[in-house]
C-alpha cells in the first residue's frame, strides 16, 4: 500500500472528507487529493506529522514502516 493509499484509508476510517482533512492539516483540498492519488510522493516530515495527528495514526504507518496504525517503530 502506498503512502497515498494509507492516507486515504485512514481518512475514510476517521469518517473525514478530503476538505475536512485539509482544514485540519492546514493545506488546500487539492493537496490532499494529490497526496491520496500519488501525484505528490515526497512529503515533508512536518506534513507527515500533521497528517498523522489529524488522522490519529503514527507517522510510521503512513510511511509504510508498519501495518499497525498505532504502532511505534
């Protein structure tokens, strides 16, 4: 699973729209769409951290280091 697919899965599991996630992270809706579709592949650490907080998962999960959203690696 790609980082974008993990972001989308976590967002859907949290019951959020792309617009709601964008508001929580402080980016535009289009950025979330690009993250999820893989048009942006190189994420800043700060962006991954904000996404993880907004989605209530660990950064390691979003980056694919673990399949457990709550695990520390």
